[in-house]
C-alpha cells in the first residue's frame, strides 16, 4: 500500500512539473511565437538550483527564485536577436540554443559532465510543486485578461497590424519569452529537488517535443489548456502500463506512436485542444 501511494504521489508531482513546462511553451505561443528553447532554460534552472543547494544553506524559496531568475536573465540577450525571426526559423534558432546549453553542461567538469549531479536533497514536495503551478496559472490568467494580453492576441493574429496600431511587438514578445524561461527554470529547479539528480541527458530535443505536444494537445485557446494536456499525457502512460500488465503485454514501445496519433487527432478534429471539447459539445 505504501509503495502504491508513493507511485501515485510521484505521478501527481510530475503532472505539476509537466504543467509548468507546458505553460512555459504556452507563454510564447500565445503571442504567435514558436520558441523551442525551453529545455535549455529548464536545464539552466535545474543546475542553478542544484548547485546552490549543494554548496550553500540557502532557503529553498531563494533556491527556486534563483532557478527561475537565471534562465529569465539568459532569455533577454537571446531574445533580442532571435525574436526578429519568425516561424520555422525561430524554432530552429531556439533549438540550437537548447542544444548549446545541453552540450555546455555535458562538457563542464564542475557539474560532473554527462554524469550530472546526484545526491541533491529532496526539498520539493507535492505542495511546493502545485503551489508553484497555481501561482503560474494565476499570473497567466491576469496577463490574459489585461491590456497586455489583448496586445499579445493582436500580435498573434497579425503582427504587422499590431505594430501599426502602436504596439511595441518586440517588447511584448521578449516579455513572454522571459516569462516562459522563468517558468521552465522553476520547473527544472523543482524536478532536480524532487528526483535527487540532474543530468544533461534529460534536456534534449525529446524533452522539447514533449512540452510542445502537451501544450498543443491541451489547447492554447485557454491559459489552463496546457496544464490539461500535461495531465492527460502524463497520466496516460501509467494507465496503459496498468492495462498492459493485466492483459499481458508491454505498451512501452508504443508510447511515442500513441502520442503521435493523439497529436494528429487533436490537430485534425480539435484544433483548440482538449479544452474545446466542452465548448464543441455545447
């Protein structure tokens, strides 16, 4: 019974962490920008938080603040040049940044290279993770309902028209990139202090795709959509594993195929994601 409780506790924790990561992707998608640098931002936050914890007695709230602030500061000089790009060119440039960050940590001896950091104290609990997610949702809800949020919608629909109306499109896009970087770094700090370790192998391109799929499947039409997608795609593998153990087959090899089929079905039949199901039913 205790092992079962611990298993489900870990699942609930990762729903919260993945929800933060999906929201970090949503932050740039809501203004029409496809930035795929979030795994790199997550790595910066995870390593920053882990190093502070391992080498100081700083309070955990200060550690999490540093984990969010470090990638947010990095996002400013990154965003100034790359946000001039659009579409696939922006995506490629930000993927390159993420790979640069990963390779930096692979080759940095101070962080034990590819082996990563271990024996990180487990300072993150369920309440910490879900409180962080609640704060992020509240912040994005306030942004969406403000004049700033209206400007973001205008940029997403037609950036040229928004610029002619006097909206500083560069500042708005940069602000959301910084916010997304902070959320990804916060998620990285929480994950590092929940799983006891951090290694560069966990921040590759596959992690970026996972974040993006969760955000798109949940839906970007509502600020809580990415969290719904993260919860669905985090719980689904466990449901399949339980079903497979009862039926006598291992669904593991089909996980990526199933994720692809779900993404294709959502794009074809639910362009606004799972959050549009209730609206379509009505």
